[in-house]
């Protein structure tokens, strides 16, 4: 696989996000030329996690280049595809926040749902022999009908985001079947890292634990503490994306740890690691997490409750283990501690 420079080329949408930055790093490490599709408005202000890759550009070595585009704008995708002529396409771009999707349902549908179709159409026109990865989500399972969830579990989306992802899933599969494209869905369960957006619950908690310990914040307000997720480490999950495009047959895969934990458990480990062990008082909307001196560090705020919640997710990545040889290595505790360590370091502290 190669084109142009002789090196294989990848086009990554969502390159400024958590997964995009890890994926670009890994592809560059493998010697690929990587082009990141980025909204012009997000350059240069929003390139924190890829600045080191952009700085690394040189004449001879592999490099990350940005190309302007928006999943809502078909002409920009057409231009990007014609320019890059990629061997692999990773569609990671999305309005990816579930709560936000209730406030911006149509915009979410345009980008997270129809954006997939626009990209597939551009691929079909300019590089039908490329391989296409769609960032599908465990949110598809929503109100789960069985546990753990695998590739055959029925979908029950619970948000405009999940409904848009359901469209993206099916249109990817349809283009595979109708046009013979190598197009696959990775159904990824929640994956986190120090690069997670600050409005997702894990990063919000890690950030708060460090800032409270440093005296920069008094407490953190959260929503549903009982919600359970199957949380893994993003760096490992993007490895699975690459593997899915390197096998002979295009297939859809679940990527998960098989472990499910509550938001409350995440708080307990995070705060203890920051030297602030919690005890709990109250329940539901009046639940609070207190430190040893009785100070309230965690308070529930119903503003963060979802209009329709996904109560519990747990994935079965057996197929990926068998066919891709993929399995997670970072445990839940290691993930939480990694995230808290990064935030402690950012405020000049260390764990304990
Ligand atoms: P993220 O950090 O929120 O990144 C989203 C990316 O999408 C950003 O680079 C953003 O660019 C870009 N984007 C937003 N609107 C766009 C548009 N109109 N056109 C082009 N790009 C646009 O998300 P992530 O956690 O890395 O997740 C990557 C993908 O996997 C997403 O599709 C997400 O829905 C899906 N997913 C994530 C998880 C998870 O647990 N992380 C699990 C399953 C599936 P800007 O910098 O311009 O905003
Ligand atoms: N964001 C947020 N903020 N969530 C909170 C809060 C809070 O203050 N308090 C409790 N939660 C609960 C949410 O109600 C939800 O049940 C859980 O924490 C996780 O929320 P998020 O971290 O926002 O992630 P998500 O599971 O809704 O969605 C993420 O994972 C999906 C895969 O299952 C996103 O990355 C999606 O893009 C992804 O598809």
C-alpha cells in the first residue's frame, strides 16, 4: 500500500481530538504519511494534543499535515480525498458529547450521522480501494437488552448522539455490502486518557481531584454517580482501529475491557490517589462525597442528569481478541491513576 511519496497515506478526521492525536502518533510511528482533517476554525487554537506532531515535520521523515475540512461540508471532504488519495481513512470526527447532543440534536445528526455518508461518498468517488474505519460507539446499545454486549447485541439508542451513530454504523455497513468497499465499524466502549475532553466525566473528576488537592477548586458537581461504564485506555483502543483495517475481511468489532465500574468508583480511586479519600453521605440528588475533615468535595447537581440515561455498559471483545489478537492491558485503577497523575503534574504536585 503506497501512493505519492512512496509511503502509505492515512486521512484522519477528528485529528485534534483525544483518539485522533493517539492514532496520528501511532501511524507516524509506523512510517505513514498522515493527513489530519481539521476544521479551519480549530486551527491553530485547538491543536494542543498534536502540536508536537506538527512541529516534528521535516522534509524526509514521516509527518502530520493538516487539511481544512468539515464533516458538514461535502465539498471540503471531496477536496481532501482528491488531494490526499489515502490508503486508509479513519473517521473519528464527530460532535461526540452525549449531553450536548440533546441541546444540538440537528447539528449532531448532520456531523455525527450524515458526515459519515459524505465521507463515504467522497471515498467512493476518489479512492474506492482505500480502507475505511468508522468510529462507532457502545452508546448504540443504550438501554441494553443483554450483558455483556457483543457484535450481535440489538441496538437501543438513548440520545440524538446515539441515533446519529446508529445511522453512521448502518451506512458504513451498507456501503460495504452495496459497493464492496472495505468499510468497517469499531464499536468502541468508553476510552479515556489525560487527553480526554474536560467535559467528559472521567477527565472532569481527575481534574477536580488535582485542583482541589492544590487548593485551586473547592468541590466538583456531578450528575448520575451510579451510572456504570466499561472504561479502557484510549492509547490501546486506537491500536485496535489500525488492526481492523489490516485484516483480509472487513468486519465490525466490539472493543472493550469487559469490566464495568460506576462513576462513584471512579471518584473514590481518583480522590484517594490525590490524597483525599472520600466517604459518602446521602443518596440520589443529595449524595455527597466528603473528605476526612467533613468537607464536601463531590456534590450531585441534577443539571448534569441525562434526559435519557444509559445506565450500564459492559462489552465483550472476544471477537477482536480472536481475530485481531487485540486485548486491553491497562486496568481500571491504572487508568484512573494515570489521569490523576497527569492533572497533579499540571498543578505541580505528585500523588499521595
Ligand atoms: P473528541 O475528543 O471529542 O474529538 C472529536 C473530534 O471531532 C475533534 O477533533 C473535533 O474537532 C472533530 N469534529 C467535531 N465536529 C466536526 C466537524 N463538523 N467536522 C470535522 N471534525 C469535527 O472525540 P474522541 O473521544 O477522540 O472520539 C473519537 C470518535 O470516536 C468520535 O467520533 C466519538 O464519537 C467516537 N467514540 C468515542 C468514544 C470514547 O469513549 N472516547 C467511544 C466510542 C466512540 P475540533 O477540534 O474542531 O472540535
Ligand atoms: N459528562 C458528564 N459530566 N457525565 C457525567 C457527569 C458529569 O458531570 N456526572 C455523571 N455523569 C455520567 C453520565 O450521565 C454518563 O452516564 C457517564 O457519567 C459517562 O458520561 P460521559 O463521560 O459524558 O461519557 P458517555 O458515556 O456519555 O459518552 C462517551 O462514551 C461513548 C461510548 O460509550 C463519549 O465519549 C461518546 O462519544 C462515546 O460514544
